[in-house]
C-alpha cells in the first residue's frame, strides 16, 4: 500500500508542473513590447517581446499590443483583428525597403467576425527607401475596418511610395485622424480599389499630408469625407478625385502650395465647403468640382473650374 501511495504522489509531482505550464500556450488578450524585450518571451508585462511581429503571434484575435518603453519595434503584417497602441511612449517602425504595416484582410480567419484593425500612436520612418507606411489589401473579405490614429508616417521614396494605400477590392471602411503623412514619392493617402470594386468609405479628420506627390487621392467609386485637414507642398495635387463614382466632400480644410490644388477626372466628384485653395493650379478635367459660397480661392493660376452650389431661392446651397 505504501509503495502504491508513493507512486501516486510521484506521478502527481509530474502532472502538477505540466498543468501549471499549459496555459502559457494560450494567446493573451493584451501583450507588451519593450526596447529591451525578447521575442522568445510570452510578451507579458513582466516578460515583454522585442517586436510587434513577435507579439502578434501571442496576441488573441481582438487583442491589443502595447509598449512598455520607447523603442523601434519592427515592421508588421496583420492577419487578425487587433489593436497596436503605444500611447504616451515613443514607438517607432524603421521600414527601410519595406512597408511598415501590411494589413492583409484575405488572411483573416472566417471566425474573425470584427475584421477591425487599429493602429495608434506609432511613428514610421521609411529612411528614404521605404515602400509605404500602411498598405491595406484584400478582396475576399468584405466590410473590414481600419483605424489609423495619432500617427506620423514619413520618408517612403522607393518606387511609388505611399503613406497609406487602401487597395481593397472587397470594400470596407478607413478612418484616419490626428495623423501627419509627409515625404513620399507617391500619394500621402491613396484609396484605390480596382474599377468596379465594392466601394471603400473613408473619413479623414485632422490630417496633414505634406511634401508628397499627391496629398490625397480618392479613386474608382470610393467615397470620402475630408474634414479639418491640410494638404500642402505636394508636387502634383493636393486633393485628387478620379474615376466613375468617386466622391470627396471636403469641409473646413486647406489645399495650399501644391502643383494643382484640387483636381477631378474621369467622372470624379468633389464638393468644397469652408475650404481654402491657394497658390496652386485649379483643374477639373473630366470631373466636377462644386463649391459652396463660403470657400476661398486666391493666388491660384488658371481660371476657376468650380461650379457654384446654390440657386435663386437658396444662394448658399446649404440647408
């Protein structure tokens, strides 16, 4: 009997540690990165990872990656609903020769019902050779949502380097707020689904897009509301709307010192309200630029191409 009892106790001492370590394989709802972390760690607060890529595999769907201290945390491909947020801590991504973030909606699991990505309080630096800040792709997934908030995206000059490039063909929503995008060989913000794709709806609030080829480009059926934003020093265009069904409604914004201040083509529609366009060309080749009477145009080359909104009974065009 004593021998049997000792055997059971011995087996118990084997099983107890195994039971204690089993949960370590589960993904956490919140993980942490640190400039002095290590990706072999579980990414807990007391044992953080070193990179976003190391942390995402240990973060559950709809979970969050946070930063413990300042650091450069590497590029990231996102394949699940997740939040990456480094509020009050400097967090950088050096993406020389690469995109800082790739959001690949086609790789999201069918069980991932939210299909929502939030990137907040991150600085990305392409070091002049980066290909892009945030690239969003996917056609088989419909209704994906991307939030980019309180970010700085800078320095992507490889090829047609873009700050934010939304190329989804399955539609969805893009929200960009309190964000600066500058120094790109391509567009600062480009919403470019293939022609005939499910539409993308974009909201840009308090965005600065400067020293790019284009400040913002809305194309091929995408719909955008642009509010309290500045587009300046862009070599080609400040605000560009092109393609059948593409629309941008611009309110309380500025387009200044761009190659062309506002531009529409191929059926694109732009409506301006409480907006200043200055020190640029004006052009509306093959599209429509409609203007409420509360806009300001000055210092521009070429004739005005805007169509006033309003009539005899309602001269301001507003209700």
